[in-house]
């Protein structure tokens, strides 16, 4: 497709740091451009996030020019042709660019480049001042659209047309792009729901199926970062289905998925009412993964202790029993035990229901999420004051009294529980 260079539909809102880099590059005899997600999202009418720039100069030379101009430079990926530059500390007063990447206080700057060697995880890059060559080494055509210092759009691979038609294509040869970096397979799955309304590109689908086994070599942190974004989407079904259908999930996650359960993860309003947004991706993952896979996934994705514990809790028990307990007339009793064990009842019900092939009621999820568990009125000191000795028996008496209190619908008073516990001694 022929390259196009034309003005944008409206001026791109260039933040101060980017404007400064544009001016510096021009003064040094280089050309700088904004590229990637910021341009893609702006053209799509989406909120603009982080700004990335490319400069047609060896990155070490441009980094030196930045330092000489008083701009702080962090060598985040110098061997890959990349540095991060930081703006000065924020001054007082109104900030007209606050909506653009928090005043765009940092920008990742990469030299225009070509890949010399790749192994599926890392690339040896070389400098090239050929912008089309730089575009051709990027992942997707929609991420290879540039805006220069004069606000002109350069679209060497036809990314704007792909945006308009809802076509998600790899830049150039799909198999080669995936061979260069296996993470691009997961990125394709993540971008598909947002930018692939026209369906899966056949060349991309073939490349993903052929290269799926190479996803096993990716680091757990990189896989988790992509999965966190994909599984957090309310409308990520297309990407999750592709992850499973191409075999990527088996290699990237170490387990197959059941995308059909997505249909039972309640409507958006219901999901939002019952699920903590920070836990949403783990709830969807638990609902789709094979039962009993929590330890494998936690290790593969190198989850934090907190996330590992949540995933294990969501994977625990018989889903039929869990759903029946939390939907039954005595649901508070089951919810109490879950809250006590620091597990969210609403999330447990969503997962259990989906695994059973049903959908949790939105109103009931909201009730579960807002329910405040009563406080167990008995303490160890109460029993110690009645002559119970410290030791294992004290703990057993407290546990038995709590189970009795829960089983009685939280009705027994503190004195009732003391009397009950003393009968156990």
C-alpha cells in the first residue's frame, strides 16, 4: 500500500516535553516524530495515553544532546536503541495538557532502526534513518503511523485505512514479525477486540498458529502483563477465543482455556457492581481456566503472593456447591466464611456460576459485594477469664464457637458463646 503524508483531521495535542524534543532534534539536524499508540488512539478518537517518539539519529548522540539541553535521560534500553527522557518537575498553576499522559512527564524515545538479529525474545538493532524501514519493523500497521514536528501524518504502511476498516494486520510479513518477538502473538490477541472489527487477518491467524509453541519461551512477567490487559476488558472475547483457538494459551499459560464460559460472566453493569476492578482479570481467568490450575498459572505468570492467593481461592471447592451456598437463603453464612478468609464472595459466585454454565444475578452480586460481615463477638480473653488455659484447646474452642455462631445465623450473644464454649472443655 502506498505511503501517505497528509495533515491530520485536527492538530495533535503535542505536550510540552514532546515539543521540546521536536525543537531539540531540529536544532541538532535530526528529525523526530511521535509514533505508536498515542497516534493510533488519537486518530481513533480514544484518550491519548503515553507518548512515544522516534528520532532519526543514533540514540546515544540524541541522548547526549538532551543532557546538554538540561533534559534528564534514563538509559532504559540503550542496547535496543531506546532511552526515556523526563520533563522538569511540575510547576504550579493550571495545566492545559493534564489529560495527555499526566502532562507527559516522560517520553520513551527510540532511534529509527532495523532489526539485525532476533531470537523471539530479544533483538539486536541497528540505526537507520529510513522511516519506512523503521515502520516495517514495528508490530502492527496501526502502530506505524507518525506525526512530525509540523503536524504532518506519515503513514508508510497504510495504518490509517486499517484503522478505518477495523483491520488488524502485522507490519509486513506476519510470520517474520512473530519470529522477531513472540510476545506480538499475545499483543495481537489483546488488540483484536479494539481494532479488529473486520475479523482476524488470515495471515496473522496462520502466523499465530504456527508460532504458538514459541510463547512458552516468554517470561512470565511479559505474559502476565498482556493477560492482565486482555482479561480486564469487558469486550475481550474475540482476543480470548483467538488465544485458545490458535493454541497460544496452552504454551503461554501452560493450560487450555474454556472461552465459552465468557458468555456467563454477567453483563458489564453486573460485573462492575460485584467485582473489584483490580481483580477483574483474575476473576475472568479463573472462570475460564481448567479447575485445579491455579498453582500452575500463579507460577507461570509469576503472580504476587496476594494475586496467587486470590486465584487459588477462586479455584477452590466444588463450583456447584459454592453457587448453591451463595445463592441460597443462608448465603450470609457462606459469605462470612469467605470474607473471613479474605476472599470476595461476589467473585467466587461469578466464577462458580460460570463454571457451572450459568450466570450470576447482577443484583445479588451487588448485594454480596456491599454486604458487611458481622463481627464475631467472642475473643480469647473471654475464655481465658473463665479459666481456660492457653494452648491448642483454646484455639479449638474459639473455632467451634465461631462455627456454632455462624450456623445459628450470627444470633448467639457473647454470653451464649461463652456458655457454649465452656461445654466443650
